C-alpha cells in the first residue's frame, strides 16, 4: 500500500491513512490473526468484510452518515473508505462537554439509530468509540453540536434483520457500553431512547419491550420478588 | 499488617488459605470429583464440603504457622455460586469468627479472582478476562467499580467445556477442561463450528448443542475425539480473544489479565499472548494454584476490603447465588 501510513490498530485490524483517487482515505486491513485457526480466520474475515460493505451501502440509502466506500479488496483483506480528517470520537466528545450537550448529542445518536433499525440494519457493536463527530466546515473545531455531523463506523459485526429481538440486543449492547464508559450513562441512554422513538415510530414499542426482556437475561443479576 | 483467612466453596472446589500482607502463608484445596459423564450437583457438593472443611481448615492453619489469635479477619465467599455449597462454607466462617472473636467479611468471588491475579502478576490496571465453569466476563476498572464490558449471554465457557467432556465421557479428574486440553494437543482436523460474538458479548450454548447433536456422527465420519476437542477449543477461545481485544481497543488498555479456572489452559494463554504481541500489549496469567478457585484469593480481596475500612454487619453476612462483579464498590483502589 504505497503512500499509506499506519494510523492506529483497531479492534479488528490495522487502520492506514493515505490518498486514493485524490481523496483522503482510510484503509482498514483485517490482517491475518495468528491466534486463530487459518480456516476460521479466513471465513470470519470474509464474512466481516462483506457485512461491513453491505451495511455501509444500506446506511447510505437510509440517509445515515457513514464513511463512503471506495474499494473492497478481498484478496488483500482491505476496505478503502472515506477518511474524515477533522473528526472526534463520540466517547472523547462526551467526556469533554457539559451534561446538557451530551444529552443533546445522545438524542441525535438515538434518532440515527432509530433510522438505522427502521431500515433493518443491526450494527452489532454499538459503542461510543464507533461513532464520530465531523465538523461540517472541515475545521478541527468541535464546540457547536449543530456544526457537527454524526458518523457511524465499524460495521464488521453488522447484519440485516427485521426482528425486534436483534434490535433490542443492539440497544442493550449500547447501554452496557455506555454504563462501562460514561458516568452520565443513565441520562444519556434515556436521551438515546427518546431520539430513537422519534425516528422509529412504527417499531419502537416492540423493540423497547424486547430491550426489557434482554436486560432481564443478564447473568447473576440480583432479582427481587 | 493484616493476616486474613479466606474460605471458598462456591462450586466443587473447597479452598481455605491464609494471607499475610500479600504473602501466601497457606493455600489448601480439596476438589469434589464426579465420575465420567456426570457433573457436580449442589446437594452432593455441599455434602463433600461439609465432610472435608474441618480437615482443610486445620491443614491451612498448620501450614501457615499462625495461631488463630493472630488472624485479623475471616473472609468467606458471599457469592456468586451454588447455594448449598456456599452455605456449607459460610456456616464455618461464621462459626470460627464467633469462636475466635474476629470480624467477618463476605467477598465477591469474581473480585477475589481479580485481586489475586493483580497481586501475583503485578498487573496494575489490566483488562481482565475472567473465565471459569460458572462465569465468563470481560472486566475493566473504572470509577470505583470493576465494570463488565462483555460477558456470556447464556452458559459460561467452562460449563460448555465440562458438558462437552460429558459427551465424550472424559474423566473429571483432575478436571474435564484439563483433559480436553490434553486431547486437543493431538487434534489435527479442524471442524467449522458456530461462532457467536455479539459486540463484546459471547454465546456458547449454540456451540454446545451443535456438538452434542453431531459428536457421534463426526466420530463415525472419521474424526477423532481429539479433533473434536481441538476444534471446540480453537473456536471458543478465538471468541474470547476477539472480545477481549475489542475491550482493549475500546479502553485503550495495554494489559490483559486472565483469571478463573479456564485461565490455566495453556492454549488460551498462547492465543491471548499472540493477540497481545500483535498490538504491543502485555499478557498476565497465573497457574493452577491461583487460577482455579482457592481460599487465598478470598483472603486477599478480603484483606484489601478490611484495610480500606470495610466492615460488614452480622446480618449482612449471608450468601447469595447472584452477585455481580459490578455491584461491589471498590474502596481499596485510588485510581
């Protein structure tokens, strides 16, 4: 990969930064994980590359911002996609702003998720590390929420499913990630659900019932009564 | 200076140990082993603990060289675990606390594993993979709690291994997991099994059912029991390593600590090490003395609680089968 430099090592692979067809580009290489059996590694990698590309395209159709897809190379196990030069991870943004701003953002996140689920896209790994905020004017300023676009990334564990069950699990994964990362988790998640409701009017009720069910399934939870 | 005596009996291991300021003075254990093809049940396990507890307690005190009067605090496993075995040991803890007039502390079993692992390996702030017969959790410390980032949504990984061992009628001595590990070393052919990762959570029940239903057919088709053990280990451990890696990336952590009975599996440690090497992280693991349930880990966590001023009222010294890692306020860490 000429002209690309290592940017960071994510959970699934290495992320490189560079230029492709004159555009700032991220190359996500799902390199061979030596700890896995080669058969398992190649089948999982293929599956994840497929899911990631499919969901990105589906999100685009649904009007949810994700990086634009440039090229999928199965042989080299790389996806080339849009790079946002001025962006901040939602996780870092939330820890740096007031509760009020964090709640507003949470509502925005919820609305986008509502849209995603209305299109039957299950993200599969919703955490605040997998959401970016990008300045609309291409500046490295992240102060006014109205100047920031919300982008979802890391669709490797995503799939397409219309059932409320998978949507409930998706929300539960997010709730748990919030609790383990943010001290404001409770109010943030309430806002997420509010936003979700507003964008997914036809299905939110069923999904919220499932969410309650999924919560009750957690192991070794204290049960009263 | 704190001398703590810990009693553990949440599953089929009865363990009693004594710690003095981070040094192990004694670590005695007796395991209830069932015949091949059978698991351990609460009633019989509690019976085993009751029959052996005075002998193990006497050994632990004799080996430690301390007199009961020198002990500062009695610690026991409050939960999580099986009710009857937990109660059989808690009764002994209550009795000696009154007999010797010592304070009594109920310890969360998972916290015991984490604190013992940190002490033995010197890992300061690791992302913890806790894997045993009853638990599978990925844990990281944040804001005075050990937070659960990922966990199994159905059965524990050790439970999956134990029950698979019953399918093949492997011996439970010294443990089903150990025997699977030895057989897996001779396995060659890899069978693709279901692989179930949901974010940072994992699921094992589907894999177990898949194996239970097809094991016989695989064996007829020319696969050996060794191949089955190999394929199962490779699949479920890959799931654990992958989710641990997700938690590492999310927390920007550079340390992994493996604790719990399944944690002494060398293949799991090897796979985790490869993952850590690929991202410049460090792996910490312990051997069977501390990985497998034991009394000193309860003593160690109890000693930390005691030193930071935790007191427990007599009426709070009960046992509970459900007791999540994140319910405990961590008063002894100041980071």
